[in-house]
C-alpha cells in the first residue's frame, strides 16, 4: 500500500535532491489526472514514478541532469501505457464511463482511510483543461493524441520534448496534437460572467428538479440535451445516455431531487458550478453540467462510489 503523503527517501541517508524532487509532485498529479481522467489512477502513477526514482542508486540519481524532466517523462510513459490498456478495461465496464469528478480545492478530502483533509498543493489545479466537457472530449482521443496534446497545448512542452517522451518524431507529435485539436469542437467557456450565468442555470435546474416541475426542466435544457450516468455496475444508473430535452426532464422527474433523505447541494465540480446529491450526509452522486448561454446541453452524473472518494462528507459548519 502506498504512503498517502508520497514516497520517502531511503532511511539513514540525506537526499540533497529531495526538495527538488518532491516539489514536482503537484505538477505530476496535474499531468496524470488530465491524461487519465482519474485522480486515484493519477496518484498511483505519481507513486510509481517516485518508486522508480528511489529504486535507482544515488549515483544514478545524481547523473540525471534534470530530475523534474525525468519524472515527467516517466509519469507520461506510465500514463501512455495505461491509456493503451484502458480501452479493454472500458469494454468490461458496466454502462457509461465518466471521468472522476473533482471538488473545489478548498473542499478536497482524501479518500484514504484516516487521512483527513489534504494539502491542496498535492492535488489538481482547476482550470478549463479539467472541466468535465473537456475531459470527456479527451476520452475520444487516441492515447498518443491525448499525451501529445496535453503535454504541448496544456503544459507547453515543445514538440521535440514531447517526441522524447512519447518516442515519436517531433513532426509526428505535431500531427498528433493537431488531430487532437480537431476533436475539440466545443467552444471553450468565456471569462467574466460565464461562471455566474452557469451557476444561475444550475441553480434553476436544482429548484425545478426539487419542485418536480417538468416544464421548467424542459425550458432549461437544450432541445438536443443529453444526460449520462456512471454507476460502474455498483449502483443503479442508466446504461445509455438519455437524449432530448423532454426525455431528460422526465428522467430526472422520475428520480425526485427532494426525495426523503436526499439533499441537493450546489458545489464546484471540476472548476465549474455543479450539484452534489447527498443521502443522509453521504455523497451518492456528483453532477457536472455543460451550459451554453442559458441552456444545459449535457449533464454528467457520477454515481460510482469508487469515483466519489474525494467527496467524502464530514460534519458541515453552519
């Protein structure tokens, strides 16, 4: 079992590189989460990366000119291998697979037993590259496209650097990133009032759902709206996306938001306004919304409890 706070240097010796090495932890977690769409998997990748560093002799470590670059290369290659095998795992997954949702950094709670609240510096920076809509599009990319795109367009590595990491030529990596960009057809959120408008729409959806007002729900949904649930076969969820404003509205109306013991809470989900459903104080669903203008185009509801460990709820302050 991995240590929740990260790997330790070998007992009995002082590691002059420890500070520089551990300062890369947040960067590696940010990178691995964007590549894999799973915080749990990202943490495992970071642990494995550090394990490989500490498996080397001090002489081997000191011979590495840029430990940060070495760690990034190793973590990226581990992620590339995992992405290559993910398709087979997804074929065995029950229902739809949605990336693991992240709470706001001020609300992060570790899912590891007894770990308590963690330092936000050990987790993921929330920005437009971790919105649920963005991550879902990343899932449609090939592993090589995703790695080349994230390294170059998000983390600003040069194509020669990307080529060194993924084992292809710079020209091939440039083409991979270009192909990945073409998949990103959805416009990116505007700055300024967009978040406030997004929050208003999500709040109106919450109120309409609690009131079981189908007409109000339909009015908030784009005609071609879709709702996707991820129960992972562990809890009940629709096995296929629900499509169309009326169908989505009726789907939610059949699952009352004001059911006994159920509470809907407005929370930040992957950096954007979303909703969390709690039953008797336990998080049972996290919902992310794709809002354009004043209409909801997509709702992603994660119900798989294995993806909700970061949402463990403790006593609330008044």
